[in-house]
C-alpha cells in the first residue's frame, strides 16, 4: 500500500537512549531515519554527479534556496521542471528557506517585521526575502520538504535580541506555514523550525508555539552557530522532548560524526552538513582511526588507502600518497575522490546507527566512534567557498 | 600468441588517402590506431578518475614529465611503483620528455649543448634537464613509450635559430636513445621526434637522422606552435612520407577534430592534446553541429542535451541549461560533465575514423565533420591552468 507523503513510522526505539529509527514517506522517496542529507548548495553536491550521490546511498539531499535564487534564479528552475528535474536528481529534496545564508553571506542585511533586505554576495543586487517569498521559491522548486523562513542568530547573543529574534522567527514560521498551505500544488511537506539561542526559556516558548502549528516535521535551528558543542547538546537535549514524539526531528547544520551520534541518542532523526563535502575538498577525510589531513607530509609516500576498513571506490583504487599529491596540486580529481570517501563513510555511519538502534545497542555504539580530533572547520549550512 | 611490445601491425590501408589503421603492442595494452591520448598532466586526466578514462574507451594516456618531476617528484613515483600504479591507471602511458613544458612554463630558461637549466614555475627551484635525466625519469615512471628530449621552437623563428635547434634536438635525441637502451628495465618503447620548424629542408634533415636511429616510433614535433594550420598541415604532409612506413607516427599536441582528420589522411597514427579536457573545464563542448560555449546566455533554459546524437552519460542525464548553470557557478561537477562529454566524443570520433579507413571511405568522411568554429584556445601539450 502506498503511503501518503508525510507519513512517519517509527520502526524501532532504542531502550537505552531516546534513539529511534523511522521511515519518512516523501513524494519522491521513502527515507530511513536517522538520515544524513548531503548539501547540494548550487544544485549539485559539489564535485559529484547526481547518480553518484544516489549510488553512495543517499535518497534525500538539501538544496539552498538563497544560492539558487541568485543563480540560476527561480524562474529558470521552475521553467525546467523544478530542482530535481533540473539537476537530474532521482531522490527527494529538502530546501532550506534561505534565511541562514542571507544572514551569513549577504551584505547590508536589514531585518524588519516583514522580512529581510540584503545585497546579493554575487553581484550586489538589492533583494528582499520574506516568509511568503521563501515559501513560494521552495514550492517553485517542488521541494519535498519546505522549511520555514526564520532568523538564525549566532552565538553569543544578548537575551533581548535573542527573544526578539525568537518571536520574529515564530511569526515568520506562521506566515510561511499559511503561505505553504495556500500555494502548494504537490505533496510537499512543511517543517517548522524551533529557535531560541541557548536560552531554554526561549526554546520552550518556541517549541510550544511551533508545535502548535502541526507541521509535518520539526527542525531545531540555531545550534552549531559558534556555541561550545556541550552547551549546544544540552540545549538540544532540553528541546527535543518538547517536540511531538511522532514527527520527524531535524537538527540543522550539525555534521561531525560524534555530534550526530549524540543527537541521535537524543532522538533526532535528520541531519545536514557541508562537512563531509567541504572537508573532502580540502583533503580532510574521516576514517575509523579519526580524521586525517591528507595534505600532511607524512602521507607523501603512504601506499595504503585512506581507511583500511573502508570499501569505497576511492579506498579500493587509490593510495593516500596519490590523494596527497592530487590535493596538493589542486587537482579536482583529488577533491572528488576525498569527497566520495567522506560521503560513503557518512552513509555507512548512518546505516550503522540505524542497525545499532534496531539491535538496542546505541549506547555502547558510542565506544566504537572514531577518536575525536581537533578540527578547524566550523560546520555551516551551505557550500560557499572552496 | 603474445606479441612483443613494439610490434606495430598495419591492419588496413585506406585507398583514397594515406590513412591507415594499426595495432600497436605496448607492455601494458594493445592500442588500435589512429588513437587519441588524453593528457594526464599531474598524474590525472583533470576532473576524471582513472577508471572513468578507461570506461570512456581510452587505453593510452599521456603523462607530463616536467610537472611530475616538480610534483610529486620522481623518487615518490618510483617508490610507489611507477606512474601507472601511482595513479591506478590500468592502461598504458606515454610520457613526454619535459622539454616542451620547460620552454613554455619554466622561468629563466638557459639552453646549452648539454641541456636546459630553468626555474620551476611552482617554487622557483633551479633545476636542469638533460636528455639523460629526461630519459631516466621516464624510465623511473616505467612509461610504455618514452619520448626523446628535444627542443620545440615556437612559430615564427629565424632560420639560423631553427637550424641550430633542429640539430641540437637530434643530438639530444641520440643521447636520449643511448640512455634509454642502457637503462631500461622493462619492455618500454622509445620514440624519436622530428623537428625542423616550418622549413622542409630542416624537416628532411631531421627525419632522415632520427629515422636512422631505428626507434620504435616517430613523432612530429614543433607543429601547432603558433603557425597557420594550413602551413602546419603542409609541413606534416611533407614530413610523414620521410618516416618509416611500418612504424607508428605521432603528431604531438594537435587535437581539433578537423586537424586530427586531416593528419590521419596523411598517415598519422597517434595524437595527444589538452583540448577536450581544457575546453571542457571552460564549458566548451564539441558536438555534431560544431562547438558550443555552454556559458552562452542562449543556453540558460535549454532543456536539450549538449548533443542530441551523443550517448554519453552527460548527454543522457543532463541538460545544456544545467551545465550552463554549473559552469557559470564555477562548479567542478559542471567541468567534470563537460570533460566527460568531450572525451567521449573524441573516443567515438577515433572509432569512426578507424571504421572509415577499414571501409575505404576516409576521404568522404571529411564531409561529415562538424562545422568549423572559431576557437580562442590554442592547443598545447599540458594542462597547466584552469
């Protein structure tokens, strides 16, 4: 029997943690959760083809409304049949609302009750984004999951501004929600976003109000924005129980394997992050022994694969020494191969997490995580630079 | 029965032209000629994996000694088992001698009888290349085909210098040849190079002397270096008959489809050029209707594939509009997809040429060539820039 898009079946509940597996039905795919979404900022997961991303085991990717609005523009994507058709992506798409990028990338940003005015970081064009426009754009792309337009404030922030932004975000979420229901043509879903900085009172207020809208899913935004990760995890642990148990929960922009694991233990179902792709392009790779920087001189003549235990094509065919050379020489082939390895590792990691939940051993799974290593690259929600 | 590397069987002779098909046995592949070699300057055909290049139908690629000498260096490649193993390339490799790049890329180049002193374009290191060193490096990479070290002069050049350079090139070729026979360990082949600028007297002198060495094959160098293409083709037409009929003939650095066709009609068997890969990265693609610049605004909403008649994966999955967007946005995925298309087209073009020769219709094949279009990009022999 075909399930209606929006159906979210919880298929297993770990007994030692809040971790759970689920199956989320979208108009273009059935998604097993917990799921990681690679980021396809400019209508491509950087360096990869759509077919490859699917072969790696992903059926849901994230598209960035802000970037696609600036280039190629919504009319173009709509004229070409939506984002999936435009980029020949056979799976499903979640689009962000563009809000995060406006605040992090655009110039001369002016916020008022109505929305955000800004200058394009590409050509300086003056533009305005409102909840209505952000929603319409996502519907024009025929996104499987449309995200509410919100304001994401960086850490630290004073409480007065945090409260103002949290209230504005909810007001914008309401308007996004209304617009979505008026203008949707297909079986798109709508996710609300809980904000509130690192203030549990604001988080509670936001969660209660957003949950009151009866969205198809709920995102926790405004984390991984500069705060210490332990503080972020505390906020998350306090926020998740405020969200409807039976709906998918999405933690935006968090993407280190260890943090994904901790959030899954809190009951989070969905993740996105540029980390595996952006890091890959810089020669940073994830392995069972921790992260490696392939540019490091010690890999110059290392004939072993990135990860002896990995079965991806990069590890099957190529040595660390070869990747070291390619990345140092600025060769795209090297960026591709490292990106491929990282995405493969993320896909397998999410499979392992789901398996651990089904087998009631998510808690002990934590002891198998690769060792933590310092990492200079903050995770953010779009692939802007190289 | 296994054939000895170096065996070159002429398998068909076109009756209306000097075009012929052949089979060249190398230590790592059997090559059907006429053949086009993609250029893998820095141990990668830019944007492609080794497996993809072979899947496209190529069994022989070119490596640039100059670039590989500078990075990762010969010791590294040798320690890792040679260039093929280093880059996991299952086919065969022809390496140039580095001479061309020294003259076109390096700084403060000083030529004397012994060799060339220069500064690395990467880090300014002062280095010296001699026929002996260039040969040793190619043997260290375990190249299937080792090229003589020569001096390639650009057009125009005065006759005094052209004569001096032609004689020096032959002297260096002799030294390369001797070194090759002393130091080779495997079944590597050695190709001599005929120089002589656009002066038929010099070309004749060079061809006679180089042919006297009884090399495994003969290259025509010093064309496609700035001279009008018709003049180059006249020089080629005069030079090829001076080379041993039964040996493979290689025209260096010529790579427009129309020029390849004309050279094949003159009896040339082998080609290399950065054109399909470099052009691809800039969004220039070859089609049955001629060349297209995908950056052009008219492709912004063009839902058709690059070439309706092409069966490559890029044309199967993606539209001109998508590639237009990706190339404009500087996305590597776009460069990859365009490179893939161009290389596929070159591989199929060479197949068609071989078929036309076998069916005795090479002359009429000329009328089926795509229309010529102005092209700003000169062909050169290594992939240096983006």
